[in-house]
């Protein structure tokens, strides 16, 4: 939606941002999510603060692959867990390095395993056959 199609009550004229969307979303907007970025950052910091020296905290990209969400998670020092090459590429586009990515998926093809090797991404295999292929 560009500014020419915003309803005439915009700017908010005393409404909170949240009230504006609740009151106008049925008329003017597609479905949307509202995220509390402070809470996202707080949750990341809580996980990072777990007192275990051998931990590696990874966000499951299957839960939310939106670039802005990934940017926040990355800024907070959280790594990323992916289960598809598409999610892996989006993680790279968001700035994650190969050593910050863990790839896990069932029945990996030889082509996918070769791509993971080429990219330098850690891979969890799910069978002795996959281990032999690796």
C-alpha cells in the first residue's frame, strides 16, 4: 500500500499504532503480523545467557524467514538452523556466514550434500548411508 491509498485517518490522529491497524485492517490491509522487537532481542539474550559453556544457539528458520526478523536474530549473535537450500540461501542473504548455519533435513540428496560441502555448511545426517555419502 502506498501513501496515496492510505485511509484519511492516517496519520494516526491520537490512535496508537496498534489501534489504527486493529480498527482499519479489515477495510484497508492484507493480513499482517506485529512483532515486539524488544521481546525478540530479550529472548535471544536469554538463550545466549544459558550458563553452559558448550552451547550453540540456533534460530529455527522454519519459524520465520522474514529478512528483518533474521537481521535482528543475527545482530543478537544467534546462529541459524535451516532445513532447505532455499532457507540456507535466505540465511546467507541476511548475512549469516556458513559457520553460523546448521543444515538438517531427512533424506538429503547427493546434490544437496555436495552444495553444503561447497558452501562449508555444517550438516546433520540422518543415516549411516548419508554418512558414507558425506
